[in-house]
C-alpha cells in the first residue's frame, strides 16, 4: 500500500472516483482508490490478452486460406492480428460475462 502513493495507474483517479461514487463507495484514502484502479486495469489487461490469444488461434486455424488471398509480393506483416467481437466474446465468456447481442423479434 505504501508504494501506491507515487504510483499512477492507467485509469485516471477522476474516472475511478466517478465510478466508485456511482456505486456508492465512499472512501477518502487515495491509495485504496488506486488499488481498485490497478485491479480494474489488471482485469481489462487479462481480458485483452485472452482475446488476443483467441484471435491468434482463429487466424492460425484458418491456415493457408488467409495467406493464399495475399499477393505474392505483398509487404503486409504476417504477424498482424485483428481482434473481432467473437474473440472478445470468447475471452469474456471465460470470466462468466455474457456479451451476446440480444435477439430482436419482429
């Protein structure tokens, strides 16, 4: 906790204060607020890393199909990965978060 005095998390203190106030959390200790911001930062980072892994697995499963569509002299980076909503949904599902769009009835 002593190290959190000088540590500046990626999530600004104002954003953390806003959401903590919105849920009814009242605390004047900035170290505790920064600890919560750090936990949120870690959570988002883990989800992004998992989504990236899902995207890599998906692109590697496509195999030669994606490479066959590229031009022979293409300078496109072969390691470039595009994250899709499917990748994010798969990563969120591992944490028990449902991110499917609601079904609409006509």
